[in-house]
C-alpha cells in the first residue's frame, strides 16, 4: 500500500485503487497526478502481485482479496471513499462494497463508501482470457512461463487486449513483466487465475442492486477481455450508475487513452 496526494481526512475524497489480473500499482501511473490533486490516494498491490505478499496458502479468490481490501479500509479508517477498480480489481471492488454495506447493517458504523469507478470490471460469467484459462493447468502454466519468459508473455498479452497493438511500449511491457519474473509471483499468478471465478457468483450478482452509491462504468468499445455486454448488464443492475464507452479502446482505458478516460472520470467526480 502506498499513500499519496492530499493528507488523509478533511473534506476531500479518498481514492482506493485496485488493479487488474497480473497488474500492480503501475497500472494507474497516468492518472496518479490527477487523483492526487483531488484527494488522498491509496494505491494497493493485491495479494500475490507487485510488491504484495505471496504466501502459498491458496487464499487467492476474489472473496479472499475483497476481505483484505475491507480489512484495509477499516484498519486505516478510510473515509469519503471512492473505490476505483480495473478488471479483476473492479470485481473485487464490488465485493468490497457489499462487505462495507453488510458491516454497516451489522452495526459496525456507517459505510465510508461514497462512489465507485469501475473500468472493464469482471462482474458476470464470461469467457476467460487465455492467460487466465491456462491457470486451470498449473504445471502447464508454470512450464510455459519458464520456457517463454514473462516479458514475451506480457508483450503478447498486452498486444492482444488493446485496440492498437502498435501502441504497446517497451516501458509498458517491462512495467508489467518485472514484478512477475520471480517464481513466487508466477505461482501466485496461477493461484489467482485458477480461483478467479467465485463459486457463489450467481448469489453475488443478485446483490448488485444493493450497491446504491453513484457509480461510473468505463469501458473500451473494443474490449475483448471483458466485453461491453458486461458493462451494460452491470449498468442495469446498479441503481445509480452511468456507463461510458470509449471508442478505439480495448481493455486498458487508463493506459490506451489516459487523458480521454480521465476526462470521463473527472466529469463524474465533479457531478457527484
């Protein structure tokens, strides 16, 4: 966890940033200065990724991650909270929002959650991307990572999920690949992928209408990882949501179109 921006407390918001599968705090680099100017920023590496711990305990499912996020929010006393989640991080943000709601209903005080900003959020049943699908076979996944090297895998993955493959840079490839080159990181990557679909997903999705905070859903029109149909379904479920779709954009709105995507977020923050 890294804090930046305005000091905690006061009348400004707190932004808690949750990256996607195989990502890290690096994913938010283009938005950080904008967020820091508006509030207190808490950027986390989810368990198993970036600089976070990678225990070999098997507890890498979305509910496990959401429990850690919820504990962090309570431990750090985060208030006036805007949860910002991309892809898997968006799904974890939804689970954390439900945990905060349950805690408030259970007498743990008012929920600090004020808004959600979800980018290409994993929220409903869908076809799994190849890198995640291969995690069902840990031995094959591990052998492939050793044989090909993470930089090759990351470059291929990034080029396959963005709208314009030629826009992928070496800096971007290294930023994603470097934290995954350790064997424990690769084992954690497989552990997360193998458990990425919650066993109670139907029960979770049925509860989305309970999340009544203002929510921005930001999608790329060319997203082949989490298709726009998921965004439209989530828009129908969340009672106070707006759906924004960026043209000529794939699965990484904050990186493919950093200024255009931030403009949508800024307008949402101003309006809420």
